[in-house]
C-alpha cells in the first residue's frame, strides 16, 4: 500500500495534501475511477476526502456513492449549508460515512445565491428531511421536491434567514454595522414572498 | 421476532376489517373519503393555509379524528417540544413534531465568538452531555489550527467524557420509567448523577456546563484528590445502577409496555439518520469510537455492543450495557493515564489558517459532529453542529401510527432526546 | 408572535382603599379607621385577616409548576430529588398543571417562540402566585444576550419576585432563592398586591440595545 504515497499522474491535482493515509488513498483512487469528471475537485486531508459538485447533480452523485458496492457510503452523517457572503454563493455540504473506507467523504454542492434551488435528497435518505428544513429556515435554500419544506425553528411568520452572513447580530459598539438593532424585532434581510409564490404555483400544478 | 400488536380502531371497527378483506382479495385499499382540512387554530398554531404536502396531510381530519397537542409545556416532553398528534379515540394516527421552542441561535453566536469562547456556547446545547459537546469542537479546532493536545490531556478528555456518558445513560433509565409513570428510578438516577457531576465539578469547577475543554488541551489537570474521589465513586457506582436494573429490567409491567413497542429496523434507522445507542439497539454496529477512532479510543479495548430487538426495551438494555462498558473504559483509562502537561502552547486568540475541518464524536445520543470553516480570522467563519437527537426525532411519525397516546412518551423517552440539542 | 415588549407603563400608584371615612354606617359596627385610609372593619378586615393566616400556610407549602425550559431544569429536578430534597421546605410537589401551582420557576432560556405559551401558563395560574427567575438566561439573557431569538430577561413579560443568578445555579442556590421567596411571602403577609393589572414589571431596561 506504500506506493499510494508516491505522486501519481491523477493525484497531482489534489492540491494541498497532508499525510495521506493508505485507506484514504484507496478511496481517492476509487473516486477518480468512478467520477472522472470530478477529478480536479477531489481534495483530501488526514481523515476526510472532499469532492465538489454542482448543486444540480447532488442526487445523481450521492445515489452513485451510496449504491456502488465498492464505495458503499450508506450513511448520511451530516447535511449543512454554508453562506460565502452576499456577493458569493451558497454551498450545501454532505458528509457521508462508509464502513469500507475509514475516511469521511465530504460532498460540497454549489448553489447559486440569487436563486437558491436544489433537488431534495429525501428520496435517498429520509432523515435528510429535518436537515433540509433547517437549511431552509436558517439560510433560505429551497429544496425542490421535498414533501415537508417549512420553517422548523423560527415561527412560520418569521421573515428573515438568520444564518445568512448579511444577518447581523446586535452589537454594543456604535460603529458596528449592527449597532442599534433590536434583537427581537429584526429588519428583514430577505423577502419570503417569492418562495411563497413558487410554492403555491407548484401546488396548483400538482 | 416480536409480533406487531395492532390495537383495533375503537370508533370504526369495520374500517380495518374492510381493509383486511380488500387486501385478502387483492384489491387496492379503499380511497380515502376525503377528509376536511382542520386548520392550525385547533392546536393553537397561527392560522394559515398549509405550506407543504405533509402539513396538509397531518392537519386534514377524517371522520372521527381529532388533533391533540402534547406540549410545549408537558411534564414528559424532555423540555419544550410540541407534538401535534392526530388521534382517533385513543389511537394515534399521525404525529407532527413542532420544534423551535428552545432555538437559541447557538450556531450564529458561535460564528461571532472566538475559538475559545465557542466552547462556552456549545455547552448548553445538549445539556446532559456537555463534555461531548465540547469534545467535537476541540478536535475540529485542533485540526484547523494544526496543534495536538498532549497525551495526558487526551486521557483526561476521554475520562471526563466517559463519566459524562455514565450519568447521561443513567438518567435515561430514570426518565424512561418516569415517562411511563414510575417515580422511583429517577431518584436513584439523580443520586448517581449528583455524584458524577460533583466529581466533574471538582476537576472543571462547574457542575453542569463544564467549559472544560480548550483548543490544545484541557483547562485543569486531574490531581490526586480527584483520583481518590473517583475511586470512591467507582466502588459504589454500580449500586444505584443495579438498583434501577432490579426495579426495571425484569419488571412485568415495564416489559409488557416496552417489548415490541416502537420497533425500528436497522435499515429504517439508517435511512432516518438515527445514530448512537438507538441505532445499535436495532442491530447496526455503528459506533464513532470504533468507526473513526478519535482521541485515544484506538488504544482502548472495547467491543461495540448491539441488541437485536430494535424496540423500546432493546434501547433501554443497550443503555444499561453501555453504562457498564463506560465504567470498564474508565478503569482502563485510569490504568493507562500518563504524566505530563495538559495544555499545548496556544495563544489566547487563535487565528487558524483558512481551511475546513470535520470532527465527529460518539455522544450518549449518537453521532455528534462539528463542521468548522476558518477564513483566517479570530472566529470561525461557519460553525455547524449536527445533533443526534434532532435527527432521531424523525422516527416518531414513523413509529407511532397505530399505537396508543400513552405510549408516545415511552417511545420518545427511548430515543432520549434533549431539547437543547434538538433546537440548538 | 409579535411581542409587545413595550407594554403599558407600570402602575406605581399606591393601593387605594376606598375612602369610606365620614360614612357613619360603618362606625356603628365598631370598625376602626385604618392608618392608610379606609376602614378596618367587618367588610374589609375579614379577607385581610384571612390572608394573614392563609399566607402563613402558603409560605410553608409553595408548590412550583413543573415547567423546565432547558438546562436549568435539570438542576431544578436535582433540587427536588434525594440529595437536595426541596421537599424539606414543603416545596416538592411539582405540579404539572398551572391551576394547582403557586410558584412559576422559570428554569431555562426563554425564546420568543416559547414566550407566548409561558405567559399563558402564568395567566392560568390562580392568584396568589409568585415568579422565580432561575439562571442568568431568565434574569437578563445571560450568555444568549446577543441572540436573535431569546427574550432577554423574563421580567419583560411577567413580574419577578426572586432572581436566582448562576448558569446554572446550584440546587442549593435555588433552594436559597425559594427560602427568600418564603420570607417575602411572610413579609407581604396580608397585603400583597395582585399582579393582574400591573403588566410587565419593566418595560425598558437600562443598558438595553434599542
Ligand atoms: S442560565 Fe445557563 S444553565 Fe440556565 S438555561 Fe441559561 S444557559 Fe442553561
């Protein structure tokens, strides 16, 4: 297994690489084999292997990762959203576990911030439902095809998405951008009405 | 193999009979009569049109059904949770958990705190296992910052974490009985819990929200007094646990109400994201301590315990077995405890290089993980926590249909959710 | 829920006992004039005197409502179990129904979503009733002071009699707070005001971020 540590033609693109353990190396080789088009996005550190995909492809990639007998990522450990700032994009991050590979697999799906839509993965893992509701509540990412996409923490008439980076917490310092914000009555950072429209129109279609 | 007990529908006996006959004749089930949408006001929620398919399904009532609120203030909801139950007579038809009554915005607060103060914010999350809550961020931040905790610190961490697991599982035994109407076990459980938290307070200085872990080590060293107290506690700990076992494990009523109740198969549990003891009680040997050994768990000897029943009773037995396993681990850790420093050299305000780290630990409720992103600043750019009880709650609507209302609490207690973690 | 944090201004006017001086009908029955105006007499004295006695009983059996909100609730339960045993002071039976409770121990973080149900619980409790704020979260917002979903101090919603600081307070701390409440009940014996018309105790906080 030691030969995996030698630089290989495909693995040259891995970027910053620390202490690649043999099992993680086996996983990287498998991934490069199965997902040739994703090769430039594969990255690894000591116990995580990472793949970046386009948001639209999440169901396809995750289904293949789960159903391939050699990959066998049968468990969704985590699904979370990251906001890279008002001028950037969102990312939905899935962490997967497989009993064949002692490394976590992280799948980062890029989502457009102006139009945050993504297919739901509740068809693959039912348990993703609460994660998706949380992402919708906190970030305002809409998961198309979800049966139960509504606010989970905040009350249904709440209008903002608190975990976006343009939602600022109240601060005591007068020159901070959040100075003078009443913590309980927040200004809207996002208008929910377009989602309501989208939801009602899709209801009418079905 | 436990047989599924279906309680006959008291209001419409012919309905289930008809369904059975249709199924026997190979016909499709009879179309629903088209229930009436009840609206949210009947359960005290703001009245509005249903937003999703699932919401319309839950809040649409067939003949003879009604909606019942359990919570948010209810003695056995383990905090402030609301379950909207659709019932027909005594039988639960559907359940909709309504969360958020304890949402404190901890993730957002952590993103505005320095790496060291994050530890104080994650404490009150899953407040029965604060040590585990701190363990995962500590590992993640150490990965980000590229520092390793000294070996003695790792051993002390493992020690306090296992101590925490003992009292958390012990309390679960008590709450399980309390939610089914037995008051005595909780008294024994709290005796045990008070002993452990006093022990942990003697090393960390706090009784409940310990604030003990630091990036690159722990706050205080364990001194001789701590170890002598630990020895005293170790000598007597099994007394209260065994007392509870004697009350519950062979109790006719307890067995009658829990065996075959809320059966969750391994594949279902996996699809729902249920982890921890509840998953292992369904026969799946997944334990983060073995699957992705962190801290010093690769140096300790233990086996992943599983049970096969998948019901409430199996989940209870699983906890009892894990208490004993934890005590066994504590013995090993104390035996192997090395000498040395307990804190690596780390500046007061740390600024890790940009990067991302994922760390998972096995908390008493399952896989507790942290995903942290650094942008080079003094506070994490993104700090995400995955709480096991939040995900496990999704099993409730799957398990309850066809059961009695009184059993809702028994099933919920068997997942041992803690609302502070569920709502963050 | 739109939270009315402002509320009506607190009514600080003294308790007005109907001024019946001059009405000789009452003197006929041998009623003495009360030092604060009005009459100590058959009609008024009976409830007052009864409360003098009843408050002695109340002070010795303060029954809290079982309404743990979060972490502090575990320490509240701990204070009720064997080791700390608040039952020694007649405070144990944690009532599950607000109709049977005297004291609301707000144990834990109060969020905006839970504020409505908690106020409803408080209003469902029969007079006389007392409120104990347990933990820094309920006294001021504590470590969640900056959060977007936490009510910063339960005294914005209901009058608080005793504040127990700590995060969480030790069970001994809660017991001490409850004993102080007992003293308070004894001090106010027979002349406590009702909370019905008082509204929130403090509408605005010094040091508030507004
Ligand atoms: S004061 Fe501390 S222990 Fe109490 S609810 Fe708040 S955070 Fe939890």
